[in-house]
C-alpha cells in the first residue's frame, strides 16, 4: 500500500502541539475539530502508529508523535520556503501567542472579532507560557502576545483586567487555624502564582505549595483531586468539578496586556487592541 504524508495533516498536527489541543488547533486553522482529528488519524494510518492519545480530559503526544512533530516542522518549513521562492503568495497571517488563562475564555470571541477586523488575514494562535511567548516575540515567530501583568514597555498596551477566583474541590476543607493552606500553582515564573502567594501573605495566612503544574489542565486536575486551592482567571465560568471559595482573602485583578513584536504595523496592533478591549469589557460585565 502506498503511504505518504500530506501537508495539510502535518499542519494540523503542528497546530495541535502549538495551540494546546484539538479545539484550539481547529480554531487557529479555521477548520472543524473533526477535520483536525481526521488529519491526525490519516497520519497515524500512514505510519501505522498512534501519535496522540487521551490524557484525562485532554490529550498528549506519544513518543512517536513527538518524533513526527520534529519532522513535520522541518517539512512545513521547506514546503513554505519553496512557495516563497516561486513567489507564490500565501494568505497573510497574524500570529498571536496567548497564555492559557487568556486563551481559555477569550480566543473563540477574539478569533471572530479579528476575522472581521482583518478579513484578508488568516489568524493563527500559539498557546504557551509567558516566558516562551516573550522569546517568540523577540525572535519574530509571533506578531502579538497576550500576557498577564502590567504593560511595562512603551509599545505594550493594557486592554483590561482579569478577575481572579479561588477554587477548590467541593469536599476540600480549610486546614485548622495556623496550619498552612496548600496551594496548587503554575510552575514559576507565573504572575498568578505570585499573586496567590502575595495575597495570602498580606493577610498573614501561611501557605505551602501542595502541587505544581506546567499547564492549566494540570492545575485544575490537582485542585479537583483535593491537593489544595488554586487561583484562576475564569471570567465567571466555573471549571467542571471545582467550587469557588469566598472564605479566602480576595486577590486584586491582574492586568491583561498586548505585546507586539518589533516593527509590527500599527494598524494590526490597534485592531487587536480594540477587539480585545471590547471582548474583555463585555465578558467582565456579564
């Protein structure tokens, strides 16, 4: 049987890795989630090996999937370089990086808003930690980054604030007075991790780290398992299996800022800033 690797499925595979899941990859590629899943299955059929497997409520790459991902990036780079060499115009792309807290609630609406604002551009997303997004900006691999924290550079813009909420498992109970509260936090450095520790410390509430995770799904899973309380930005949408806590000191909201890469056209920054400001204001109001 003839076996080969098509460009479209390889692009879907890379998008699943870069966007952090099938649904976000589908949004980035303007495809249905079923189409992205079918692309990955086609690759698995061609290679005769599983590439992505379920991991709780999400998914993760197998060893073979990680290996193919490396080849896929190289193949796509050469493919796109060949098109450019023959002056084949590809659809202009606006590449946006986002932390998971911003992505979970804002990207679906942002995709629609940016598609209306920039109808001649394909919107592509990358979901990653803040430090990695700053590196991607500096290297020009993304055009804009949605980051948590103040706009402490002249070209960054604050688009609003994300309100933070404490969450625990429904059956979780606070420790006895004087005992440290176990926290479930993102790996450092993390603006929300810092805000959680600072909030409790300012009220003389002792804490200890009960669990750490690199991604939002891991934080939520650890909180759901009763390993401690977690501070999250959910725009009022309660995560499955978690309970909001109002018996802990209320944290200050955290700024959401847009950071452009150097040299980005002003109209792209202006359009993205306006879209985000409107979406965040409406979400916060509701």
